[in-house]
C-alpha cells in the first residue's frame, strides 16, 4: 500500500461572517500518496490557493484536519508548525513573494538561513541552474522578468529538498519552452526522488504532466481524472460550450 504524504479530512475554510461570509473550501477530503504528482484545477475563486495553503499549514482550516505523514498539522502550535514547514514542505506562491532587497541567490538561500543552516553556495547555484537561472544569481527581483522571478520562487522552494512541494501556478508566467523545463523538473522530483508534488494550474498541458487532476468547483471537489491527456482535461474544464473568441 502506498504511503499517504498529505491527507485532508473534511477541510472547510470560511472567511468572515454574516452576509459577507465566504466559504473558500467546503468539506474537502483528499489524499496525496507519496511520490505522486497531482494537479489542482478550477475556475478563479474556486478555492485552489486556499486548498494549497491549508494543506501546507500556511492557513488554518475553520474545521477538519490536515495530516502530513502521521502528524496532524491542525493540532500544532505556531512554532512547531513553522518548524515542520521549514523541514518538510516547499511552497511556491502564486505571487512569488520574493524579497526585493535580496539577490536571486540570497532569496533562494533564505529558507536555509531561516532554519539556521549555512547555505552552501554550490548547492544554491545548482538549484538556480536546475531552473535555468545560473546566470541571474546576483540579480535582484526588480531586474528579473516575471518568468525569471517565478523560477527563483521555485528554486527557493526546492533548496531545502522538501518531502512535499506545493506550487501555486508555477508556470503561469512562463513561455511554453520554459514551462516544459519546469514541468520536467517537477515530474522528475516525483519519479526519481519520491517527492510529492501538488500543483495548481489553469493550463491543461501542464496538468497532463501530473498523475492525477483534481477539479474544484465553489470550494468543493468536483471529480478527478487519472493519467488524462491535455485534450481531455481541456474538455473537462470548459464543458461543451464554445469559447467566444
Ligand atoms: N482572506 C480572505 N478573505 C475573504 N475571502 C477570501 C480570502 N481569501 C480568499 N477568499 C475567497 O475565497 C475564495 C477562494 O479563493 P482562492 O484564492 O482560494 O481561489 P483560487 O481558486 O486560487 O483563484 P485564482 O485562480 O484566481 O487564483 C474566493 O472567493 C476568494 O474571494
Ligand atoms: Mg489562486
């Protein structure tokens, strides 16, 4: 039996109260087996980022529980949750969240510094090289393109060699070719290194690189596809209606 890396059990996340209350996640139960690559899709506002942030212990569910291996995240103190995240989880934010005053390599080294580890420069450079940015190590984010910043954010999430990597639209700012490089890297992390990858995407081609695609509608799981091709995923996403242009 395959071990489960991350499990969500009846997770709901509500924001606000009364008339302005929003249910971002509504009773979501999902399991992500170790060494698998899952894509999460759904319309804007369907709860994808909230799902990732709750699963990664960056946001706390209103109800339900999240388990990383055997550890229930929902029961941990802030301090222990932070330590566990640093040691075992990588996260690529939809908005990158790079520190503007640090160079690319300093941004990538940051998680190691925060964990009290001395970042070996060769390792930091190697990770930047894996995302195709070896020649941009000394640039600050303001001197990088959107796609380059996105890849620095990915390198920063990889530098600690996390067991589980959550990536929120990690190819959203990339051209087809660079996107392929990143997807090949994510695929290899699952296949060769046994890491668990959960990736939000709007792109059926990117999603087809995953083992499984989970669809969200209004904060609820609305089915999944396993081993699907891009065309099938696109059809599932858009439904039968014809696009206006
Ligand atoms: N802090 C918050 N306060 C109130 N509502 C929120 C908050 N964060 C998210 N929401 C709401 O929760 C819902 C889900 O948001 P979420 O960011 O998870 O969507 P998403 O699927 O990632 O969308 P996108 O594809 O646009 O990134 C949305 O309706 C959003 O407005
Ligand atoms: Mg989002």
